[in-house]
C-alpha cells in the first residue's frame, strides 16, 4: 500500500489537508516553508492548506521565540482546543470512556459498570454518558467531532462471535447510537483501536510505520498498521487472530472449528483451565485480583499457551514481515508480562538477520489504548481520506437494510 503523497491537483485537496496536518502533528511546530519542503507542495498551496486548517480549528499560529532582523517565520502547530472527541470501549461488564483533544491528550476518563450486555442497554448508557460529557465539556461544543467506538468483533452478521459475548455485533450498537444521537459514530474492533492509539500517541510505536499488534484479553485479537494506517479488511473485521488454527482437531471453539488459537491463549481459556483443575474462578475481575503468574496452575497454563502463541506469532511475522510486533491488550499486566517472556525466543522467520530492531515489544498503553484509539477515529474519519473510504465500505456491509452513512 502506497503512502498518501501531497499533490497540487485540485481534486486531491482532501489528501493535501491530511498530509499537511500529519506533517505538523508529527514534527511541528513548523514554519510554512518547512511544511512545503517536507510535503512537496508549492509555497502557495502550502499556505492555502495551512490557512484552511487554521480556519477549521485544527492548526494555529504560534508566537516565534527567535529574535532576528526582519519578519521571522511563524511556527504552525496543532491546536489542542480546536477539536475534541469521545472514545468508548465496550466489553463484558465494563464500559471505558475518554474525552480526548486533538493532540491525543486525555482530558478525562473513567469506567462504568455494564449490568447487561444488551444493545439497547449499552446504547442508552453511552448516550447518557455522551450527553453528560457534552454538557460539562470545557471545549466549544461546535468543535465536537463525534464518538469512536471500540468493541469486540467481528461485525456485520458474522457466524463468529466473541467467546464471552454470544450473538454480539458491535455494528448493531453503532447503528443504534446513530439513530439515537445527533453525533457521528465511528466503529472499529478492539485491536484496530489499540494499534491506532499506539501508533499516533505512543513514543515506542512512533518509530514504526508497519507493525503488528497482538491484543490479549478475554479473546485474542490482532491489528496491522500498514504505512501508518490500521488495516480494517474488506468489511472492518481484519485482525481475528484468535481464530487461526494452531492445533488441528484441538479444543472446540465458539466459531465451530477446533484448535483455534484463542482457545489456548486468552483469559477465557485461562478461566476455563482453572475451573477444570479444581480452582474455580467466577469472573475476569476475580482472575486479575486473586492470581499471579507464580500460581502453579497458571504457570502450567502459561507454558501451554506460550507454545500455541509462539506458533501464531510465527505466522503473523511471515505473513506481514512487520518492522516489529507489539504485545498488549486488556489482560492483567502480570499475565501479559509472563507470556511476553515465555514466547521468546521466537521461531525463525523470513525477517532479515541483520535487522537491529526487536522482533517483539511491549504495548505502551495497555488497556487504555482501546478507548484512546477509539477517540481518534472521528479525527481520522474527518480528515484522512483513506480512512473515510475504508470506514464507509464497512458501514455499507454491516447495515442489512441497505442504509449507509459516510463517517
């Protein structure tokens, strides 16, 4: 996939807006001449695009601090007050939310208990939380870009469902919110939201343009960042890593197959393992609070899970040839740390032997990556033409009545 390149063609104005915005986001504050040099746009085209982004509220002029003869160049920077959005991560029994500015800074956030995983109940909870935050925000309400939604996938009537949420479809929640709120709602699965947060806001991942993210939670997912864009697949369901078969004729999976990876490496798998070994655990919260990697039963499970996961990581590395793979998710930190150590050394792959970059790295944000990445989806939908196209394609598929909406 090729990067978006700036062009002076009038029809590509939306691309130019994004290219200039990204240059300033990554390297600003920058004077206009530096933006022009970096993007390849003419001086006049750069000035026009910068002025439009300033008018939109996304960029601002900063005061120059350099004293010199004549008129000094004016630095251009992102405007943290120019736009804001909300991100929600929906999972069994829990709704995490953040309010986030254009710089990716979390203004506020929290968790709400979800009593029943019903589309209407969860939708009402998100609606009320959105209304409450809109009413009390410090931003201008006209600068609100919308809601980003991270939920387990797949979406769109797939025969596969999350292992702990039978019949769940995040696309139905998105549609419900769009009918009951006046704001845009953008949906992506948990892995795609997590990798978005890591890539745009993380210090570790900012070094990479092409990497893979592995998300360990109640299930097991993944996401691929290709040329600094999370790959969503044909219908937004890319990244169901947990449903790759690693043990032929192995454990039964909710998808109907046998030997799927997440039946060996996930919190659902660990909970089932504890129950089968006479140490019953009632909830995932209890699993996180009561246990550690030193527990003999858990240590035994980690050994088995690590071998299955090592096979899966080998597949990902050979398929995508990423600069690196990042391991994270919303599982307990002690569990992610233990598996991160146990899967290494990784199996040999086509990766170049002289590459100095690590093959596997730890996530920077952990569970916070999902609501933070979700909150950035409205920014991408508003500015990035590649994201808008892929998001629209997913929305067309997931609405059985043929109704569609651009996000």
